[in-house]
C-alpha cells in the first residue's frame, strides 16, 4: 500500500544524524534551547506533546527558525495531528500506533514517523505503506542488536531509534545500515534547561552533531 508522504518521511530521517527529543515547559526556554541546539549544528528538532506549552513552543520555534525542521513528538491521538500541523510542525512522530492513528497518519499533510517496537508492528506499518519508522523504546526493546537482526527480513525499513540512548550508545545505532538517525535528549537534559546553561547545551549539541561524521 502506498503512503503519499513516504519518501518525504525518509528525507526527514536523513536530514541529520541526531534529532533532539525535547520536553519544554515554556516558550522562552524553547526558543533559547532551539538557538543553542542550532548553534551546535542540529537542524531537526522534535518537541514532545507532553506539556501544556508544547504547541505554543512548537509554533514559536517554527516562526523563529524557518530554516530548521521542527516536528511534534508523542503524537498518540488523531486529533493531535491537526493541532500540531496548525502550530507549524514539519513532521510528526508517535511512540506507537493504533488502527485509528494509523489511518489518520496516512492522511496527514506532513511526514509521519510511526513508532514500533516489534517485528509484527513493523510488518503491519510496512503493509500500510510506511517505510521510515521510529524504533521505541530502543534500549528496553533490544537496542542496536535488535535493529541489526531485523535488517535481513525487513530490508526496506529505515529507523530512527529513540529511548534510553545517549552519546555513548548512539554510534552503535548510527553504524547500522537501516538506521538513518538517532533521537535523544542527552544534549538538552532538564537540569541544564532549568539552569539556563545554554552554552553547555550548545557544546553537547556540537558533540552530538559530530557523531554523524564518524566512519
């Protein structure tokens, strides 16, 4: 089955080796955070829809940084698709999928990266036309060894693993042929955001961006 945004979704994954997965509590923090991450070389950001400020923060980032791809994560209900798109999301990400969410995702006007943690879930999404998937929760679900093992039977799928990944583990995923990028929050931990230590966040972002340059 054909998914209209399929190739565009693959292109999202190939935009950068690391996608920061961010939980923000106010717009001001989000803009300062976005500025630091961009300065560190990360140009694709995911704002999780876990806080009341998330959509406002997403809209502010999309307006402030038009050259940066700002996506919405933790999309778990069909109604969140319209809200996130209206706020300016360039792509959407889910931690998992239901039949209702899958059908809504296929009609989504921007690329949708559905979440999967098992081979059966991956096969079901592939049948619906999805090729670019989020592997979540990556570390608890088997990590890089699991993704390496599915590359044989599922050669057409491309993944963005997220969940429990840090700077030490990320290179193991990026070395896999079926991994285009890695999602994580280690470059913008909540304690640094609370302390407004954006210089340190920029440094961590620069180090994360450099991971993609490792052969």
